[in-house]
């Protein structure tokens, strides 16, 4: 525990708020471009040009920003649906020992996170909270911080799943790097033999590892702060007039089917997997969330609870796009690409990409934001080293998700729901991170 406290204190000293980090990275990008890319240009004139590059990039990825906001908010909204809460309530009775709770919470959090990271994050948090409430009620011994870490384990697998920012973005026809790499279907990334092997290994190894860790770890008393985040409220209100539509199950679910039916039809009639991208996932999630909340009123209440978690994406993504603009239009990305090429070869490049992505994730705690900043450099270097683009993208995805076990930014919703503190989770998330590193590096070297 002392080691984890030291790590937490160190991170607090070197990491300001994520927005401040984005500001500092913008300034750093400006200075690097100014001194490294065009020293022959008059100072004031070139400085003004760089500001223009930043402004141009700032507005180029608004569609991507909206996609990422929706994938988090809709996943979170779906996690708050009554059917998910009922499923969680059924599971809790089986979590009657510390080890069984760790196994079940980890296994299900990983599976749900592979489907959607927002869904997995909130599902894992609510499940961990419910297990804690059950243990309190039945006076069972429990290592609550370990169970909380189990509920956060999905953030180490999400980028290789069906809501992974980078692989889904490059599956679109006109993504921001399409001129360089074209459209890359998820059959080459998320559903590649390498990533399927990684996903299966994670689904087996992580729950078993947490099971044995829980068996050996001690249990302790804990406090559960009151909250209503996991509660599904049903208010008995008599609506009047047209307001009845907001409380009509027929109205909401009929409209939801306009999202669900076309989505299912695409799956049935698809000749390949090119239809699977961020827009498809969000379209389906919208319908499922509305359908399972059953009324417009319940759906909007859940959205209001979920939308606060998207504030970081909304305000930071334009900053990252501005950084991309500086790198792209000043030629700074070419310098970084050359550095990567000089440093590695085709065999070791994916591992270097993973490590560098893990480091960048500490400072840019968003998979989508990291793809904006680091993606162009990784792609260009991979092309020049003859490394498959899909493999380079997955290496970046693995590195990004790996250090989520160290960077507590996305743990904030879980901490709010469970009442735990980040320093209580870190001993166990570091354990998960060590296992993940071995699995990811092995896969990149084998395939």
C-alpha cells in the first residue's frame, strides 16, 4: 500500500487537470514547431502561421468529438436501464465470498467493456457498489477496494473492443487519415486473429488472477457513502395532455425500433464488416437505451445523469485537434515520424508503439484524443517500416488502455458510485496492468 500511495502522490505532483495538460501540450507543440520546422521564416510571421495551423485544426474534428461524447453518454445511459439493474441484482447473490466477488465482477466488467466502454465502466461500478451493499447487509468479509478495482478492469480492455476509438474511426470511409491509409475494416483490427486472441486471453486470465489475488488478500471494514446514482426511480405522476407521450411505453419503444431494426437488418444482410463504425455503434446504442428505459422521461433522466461524464471530451477534443493541426500543417509530425523510424525496426516497432502510447495516455487520458495526437505519427512510421497499419493501430490501442490502470481520470465515475478513493484502487489496478502488459506485448511479438 505504501508503494501505491507514493505513486498516487507522484502523479498528483506531476499531473494538473486534464484540461491544463491539454493547454501545456498545445504550448509545447507550438514551441517545437516554431524552433524545429521552419527556422528560415521570419519569427513573427511564422509564429502567426502556427497559430493559424492550430485554429484550422481546432475545428476539423467536431464530428469525431460528437461521436465520442455519444458513445460514452449512450453507453452510460444503457447501464442505468432497469434491465441492467435487475441483472446486477441477480448476480450479487453469487458474490458471497471475496474471491467469488472478484471473479464475477472482473469477468462481467471485461465482457461489457468489450461491448462498450461507457457501459462497462458504469456496469462495473454499479456491480461493485451493489456487492459492497450486500456485504454490509449480510456482514460478510470483503476487500472492497479490490472489488472496486475489478469493476474498473474493463478500462484495460475497451480499446480492443467494439467501442474502440481508433479501430472504429479508421473503419469509416472518410476519417481524418483516410487519404493516407484508406478505410480499414474491423476484420483487420478488432476482429483480427491477434485481437481476438488477446480478448479471449483477457477474459480468462484477468478474472482468474483477481480470484486468486482476492483469496490471498485480507478483508477489512469499509464505509459506503450514501448516493442515488445506482437507484432507478419510478415516480407516480399523472401526466396531462400531450405530456402523456413522455410517459408512454408504446411511443418510446416504437420510436426506438426505428434505430434497432435497421441496425439488425445491416448485420443480417452485410457482406462484410465495413458497416461497423462509430456511427453504427452510436445509432444502435441510442435505440437500445431508449427501448430499455421504456419511456422518454426515464431515458432523458438517465441521459442527464450520464452526460456530466462527457464534459472532458467536449472541452478537450478541440484542443487535441488543434495540436494535430500544428503537427500536420507545420511538418512537425514528419520529424516525429523520422525519430520513430530511426529508433526501431519492423519487428520491435509495435512494442515501441505500445510503450509510447502508454506514456502519452498519462498526459492525454482519452483514447480518441490520443488517436488525434499520436495517430498520424504512428501511421506514417508504420507505412515506412512496412508494418501493417492495422497492427500499429492495435498496438496504440493496447498502450492507451494499459495505463488507464495508472491514470485515474476515467475512474472518476466509479469512485463517485463506489465511494472509494483512487489510492485504494491502485495496488490492484497495478496488478492488472502488469498482467495486461505481458499479454499485449506477447501478442504483438507473436502475430
